[in-house]
């Protein structure tokens, strides 16, 4: 009988926040987690914390805006493991702080896109050969309800009045990447899905991590739950090209 492969999961931006909570839970469920982080010290600290909890974890230096680092990360995974089972594109930033679109600098918009969209594309392209080697495989793109054009254009939605051109359009682009990659990779045994964590108490967008948690802001374990659910589907599950959150399906 062929030996079953360990589920090997790379998570970008996994040194803290939703990425770390996702790594912790997937590790507890038996996955071997690769902690992608741009900051080596924080990444290695996260790996130590996971290992101390009995989780199989390793550090991968990964600034998603640094093509040389992405290439080196793929080479390291290839040399050490030879495959990848799950890629969770979680690294993300929001730099525009609700400035009116008419005043928002394109330099700021570009910063959002460099990490949230181009970084995600570069990492995905670099990891596809490893995911093919590990197939059936999954790509999970951490998107946002803020990137839903359906919600943003619905006067009955609480997102109708939200104004964050850089962040919102970068996450809408992430969703488009999900749709396009899901179709390209369907015949390769690789599923691609977008997930919205929802408004979550992390340091996201510069929020002090020890600040009081406002009403409606959810705990990080709840923010990570739908990503964990999608990453825990059986490896041969064929769900692809979806955009979901804890409550169900979201409009693109
Ligand atoms: N929190 C929310 O309310 C919320 C809602 C909807 C969607 N999301 C999405 O959820 C994801 C995780 O956010 P979070 O709430 O966990 O925020 P977070 O605590 O700020 O974590 C973001 C992670 O992304 C990393 N990152 C930023 N730029 C990077 C780069 N160039 N290369 C690699 N990693 C980079 C950060 O690394 P450093 O430690 O080096 O900064 C950090 O590890 C993001 O994609 C975000 O858009 C969050």
C-alpha cells in the first residue's frame, strides 16, 4: 500500500493574527505547517510556540513582495519536502485608512496591491509546481467582505458606505484571481477558494493588539474558523471557485 503523504501547509503572514491561529489549529489537526513570515525573529518565535505545543512546524522566510525570497522559499520546500499540499495566501495589509478615493494617493493603493494581490499571485505561481507534485491540493486565498463588489454596491449592505479604494479593490482582485486560477487548476487536482475571515481582533491595519475589543469585532479563533474549515476538507474534495465565510456564501 502506498504511504500516505503528510498534509504540508504553507501559510503566508503566519507569525501572528489569523495566520498564526490557523497554523495552530491545522497543526493540532495533524498538518505539518510551514510558517511564512517576513520577519525571521517573529517567524521563528511562532514556530517555537507551535513546536512547544507538539505541532510539526517550520519557518519559511517569505516577504510576499520579494521575488527572490519567494523563489528561495519554493526551492527550500522542494529540496526539503518535494511537494506542498495546501497554500494559504493570508498575508495582507490595509494602508488606505478610509481616505476618500478622490484624495487617496496611488502610491498607497499600490502598497495594498503589492502585498494583497501581486504578492499573492507571485507566491501562487511559485508554489503551483509544488502543489502539482502534492496533488490533490488546495489554495485558499484570504480575501475580505470589503472586497465583495456585490456587498459594496448593495444599498442595503453595511458595506455600501465603506470607502477604502486600495484595500477593497485589492481584495476584489484577489477574488478574481480565485475565479481564474480555480478554472485553470481544476483539471490539475488543485482547488482554489476565497475566504472572508470577518472583522477580527488582530493588529490588522495598525490596530494596537492590546486595544479594547469593540462590539462586533470577533475573536481571532472565529476569524480563522472558515479558513480552517476549508483547509480541513478531505484532500480529494473538489469544492472550487467559491467565496465563503463562517455564515455561508458571499456575493462576489
Ligand atoms: N482582521 C480583520 O478584521 C480582517 C478582516 C477581513 C480580512 N482580513 C484578512 O486576513 C488576513 C490576515 O490579517 P490579520 O487580521 O491576521 O492581520 P495581521 O495580524 O496584521 O497579520 C497580517 C500578516 O500579514 C503579514 N504581512 C504583511 N505584509 C507582508 C509581506 N509583505 N510579506 C509577508 N507577510 C506580510 C504580517 O507580517 P508582519 O508581522 O511582518 O507585519 C502578518 O503576519 C489579511 O489578508 C487580511 O486582509 C482581516
